[in-house]
């Protein structure tokens, strides 16, 4: 197993990021990731099939509706939706995918709090997509106290490694 940091640095080296799962109904980690990516100077695209705008910007129903192919895709959705999004990434040629999991990258950990789908991870690997199966960009983009503590704790417990 390898540490997650090289994958994170590779993902964060991209210039445009689609953030899938933003919500106007409640404040979410996905919304925070969208804001942090924007604040860090990324070109960010919000994706949610139920919204036409998010924070005053266009919101797209799917990845293929975005006017340009994003360099990377961050997903915070139900794992079943994650598989659909990854299939779109394959079709579009997106090479960087990050699937959210609040509790690190250990398979099965926090099964009810993850966007990670084993099938989607497999699909990424079969199609040459660099995949981060867990953790959260909010733990790496100028992490607040809580996200910094999670990153440190999950690292100490060995939950920040990937296969």
C-alpha cells in the first residue's frame, strides 16, 4: 500500500475540477470543497442534475454538459452514482478522479459515509484513471482544524493509504 500524498499532489496539480454533488438544500463537504478549489484559483464546475446554478455560477447536470473537459473530478455522491460519474469520466477521457470518504481510504470503513464504489475504483484502474478512493480535498486544501485533525488521525491509524 502506498501513501495517499503523491496521488493528492497529482490531483491538485490539475487546473480545472468538476465537483459532483454540490447541494443548495444543505451545507455539505462537497460545497466546502467547491469553495476551497475556487479560493485556490482552480477553474471549478459544479455538477448536480437538480440545479441549474450554484453560488451564482452555472451548475451542470452531468460531466458531458460542461463546456470543456475538466482535468479532474471530485465526487461526493452515493456510491451507485459514483459508478455513473466514473463511466462519464472514461467516455470523456478524464484522467483524475477523487471519490470522497470522510474516514480515509480503508475499504469498508464508514460504509454509510462514503462515495467510494469498488466497481468504480476498478473501472478507473482499468481505464488508466488516477483514482483517490477516499479521504477529502478539504483535508489538504488549507485544512481547517477539524479536517486537519481527521487527516492526522487517519494517517496515524493507517487509513490514508491506497492500493
